[in-house]
């Protein structure tokens, strides 16, 4: 008489204990369970892989993108349908040198672009002010999320504004755009290179490395850290970086499915403003050695107002111009291009040679 032994070895996979009459039959439930688990895993393969840097701000922007995709498309709301892939960039790895000394534009996007072209991710989320004016062949950037506040925040433990800082005070900033505008208006101040993510820079400020710093208000808001701003600078006092406050989402140019998804998220007013500013930047061949600022927006009459600035790093030379015209893609691109050519002519070739 064969005695039956009851085992619960596969309880967790199959849902109930299985009684086995002989040892040779024990492998069968295991095989079926493995197949079931494998099939389940295949069913949960991500529909979209989002590539992003790993800083808290970059992740906040990736999460915002993910949440908007889930809200707009029911199939993406399923658990695991959208995956966030963190990619370390050159700009994240080298923090002890100014951006201009290690290659300038593209330091925060190259590795992410490579992953996109190699098919390791499906879309890439960027801070638009980090994106070079020329995209890698095979990629397209069809989507901008609604733009956040473009202004800069002044952060200081001892003064309420740049004007209140005593002569000789040290302001930390890695941005030549900010440096040139600070020194233009407050030549008695000193500006030093000050890199790192938002949290790192706030910590260094509290530790006394510098007396004050400036950060994009958009980043502070996206991190729910706007309370750290001592005051907010007007765009008249500190013209923003090209595309500041805008998030851009890229995909492969032959990926119709991703372009369809991204088209539902695109904020057209932001896309047009960014296009205008980036055209201005492209004409001036902007890199991290050239302080350039620009801001295009829809005014109260519904038209586009544009202001652009080109400066020397020490603030001794500042060239500005403005434009106004219809809020349409062709007109705004033309405005940005024309404004860029005007300032390029005003500055003269010697100006750019001195920045090399």
C-alpha cells in the first residue's frame, strides 16, 4: 500500500497545498508555476521607458512626465507600464570644473541621447536649457510640458536682495549668464563657480562657502522647495536662460507610437516660445563660454514679446534687443533669428574671439 504524503512546498505559487502520490510527480507543479510566472512577467513589460538623469530635480521632471502619460492614456495607467531609467551623464560625474572647461552644451544629454538611439529607452526627459540647439540625427523633440516660472530666485541668509549685499560678498553660480548680469549691475560683488544639484548648493550656502546664490525658481517649485527663496528676481533684473523652466521630451524620429503619445502632452505656447529662444541661441552659436539670455512669452494682447541679451562674462559689455510679433511658429522663429543676428553684428567678431 502506497502512503500518500502531503506537501505545501508550492503553496505560495499555486495557491493551495498539493498532495503528491510519488516523488517523480513533484516537478510538474514547479514547471507549470515557472511558466506562469514567466508569462506574467512578459505581460508586464514596460510600454514606455523614460530616460532621465538621477538628480532629484531630473527625477521630479520624469515623474511629472510619467504621471501625465498615465492620466492621458489608460493603458499606461497599468502597474509597470511606464518605467523610469536613470542614466548618469558626464555633467553629473564631473562637478569640480566649470561646464565650459569640460565641453559645454550637451554634458547633461549625450549619454541619454545615446541610450535613446540604441533603443534602451523610448523617450528622454530633459531640462530644455540643457539641450544643445542641434539634436542628434535620428531624434526629435516634439513635446514641451507647460512652462514653469522662468524667474531666478535669490537665496541668502544675511540679505534680502543682491542690492543689499556688502561690497566683496561672494555669490556662487556656475552660470555665466547669471555671473555677467550680476557683475553688470553690482560690480563690487564677486562671483565664483558653484556647481551641484539644488540640495548640494543649498547645503554649501548654509555651510558658508558663499554668501548667496541664485537658482531657477522653476526647479525649486518642482521640488516643493520654493520656501528656500529669499526673494525672486524680476526678468528685468535677471533675464532667464534660454528655455528656462521648460521640460522637453525627445524620442526617435521614426517612432510614430511615441510621437503619438507625446503629442497629447505637448503645450504649444511653450513649444513656440522655446523655439523662438533657441533660434536666437543658435544664431549666436551659444555655448557655456557665452553669456546669453532670452525670454519669449505671450503678452496681454496675445502677441509674442521677446527680449534677448548677449554679454561678456565680466559684465563689462552687455547687448540687448527686443522684438514683438504674431504668436505663431514661423513668425517667432524669424524673430529669434533676426534678434540673434542683430546682437551678433553689434558685438562684432572680436567679441566672440575673446571668449574662446
